[in-house]
C-alpha cells in the first residue's frame, strides 16, 4: 500500500512540474515525450522500491513486537 501512495504522490509531483516548467518541448523537440516517459518510469520504479522497503520494515517491526502473522527478517512465507 505505501508503494501505491508514493507512486501517486510522485506522479502528481511530476505532472505539476511538467505543467509549470514546460520548456522541455523547446529544448528537446519531439524527443521530449520519450524523455518524460523514461523519467516517469524511473519515478514509478523508485516509488515502488521505497514502498516495498517500507512494507518490509513494518512487517519486521510487527514480528519483533510479537504479531502472529508477521515474518521476522530471513523467514519465508509458509
């Protein structure tokens, strides 16, 4: 869930940045769309990685506090 939240915030921030600073069309021409798409792919991947790290930290903290269904670091799903 945190990965989706990070992704939505990052995508919105990228959209606002492109809306207010839209000189990419003058600078890069028709390749601007490809560059923007690649930046969006990078932001998407980074937000999912950060979200998965946060999920793992939450689950490991829950395992340390004795939650029954949480996995400790190094444990595999049954």
